[in-house]
C-alpha cells in the first residue's frame, strides 16, 4: 500500500514539475498596436535567451512589421492578430519598423527592442 502511494505521489510531482517547466519555457508576450505611423508601445524590453512573442494588431490599415536583425517580416492585417516569436541571443538595441507604405509619415513608423543580459 505504501509503495502505491509513493509511486502515485512521485508521478503527481513529476507531472506538476513538467507543467511548471513548460510554463517557464513559454515565450513572454507583448501586445503591439500598429496605427497610422505609430507602434504602441514603441519600446519593448526583452532578456537574452528568453523567447518573446510580439502579438501585433492593426486598427486602421495594412502595415508591415520588420525586424532585420532577427530575420522577421510579416504583414499586419486589420482585424487579425499576427504573432512573431524571437529569442534574442545578445544584448543590444534593435529596430522594428513598418515596411508597407501606409501614407505620409510611414517612414517615421518604428520602434525599438531593448535586449538586456
């Protein structure tokens, strides 16, 4: 009887540890809104080695989301959620910007990813 109890307790502990590990490995998420020449927020912070998912939406028109340092590029379509996950490998400051011409002021539409060690 004690042996069964011990095995059940061990299995429950392993399962709980697995869940905790999965949660720890899950990417952090940051919501970014694209709207008429701005990203909100326009500065995002991340840690080296920690996955980060940008959850990007547009509330006015089609925009682009490009991060050349991470090889990331996607369209942001109004009414749809676009998810981009990166894992920074070094500290620094990296640009993201709109690469779909969206009108006068388009060239100012950008933001910064600040990656800390």
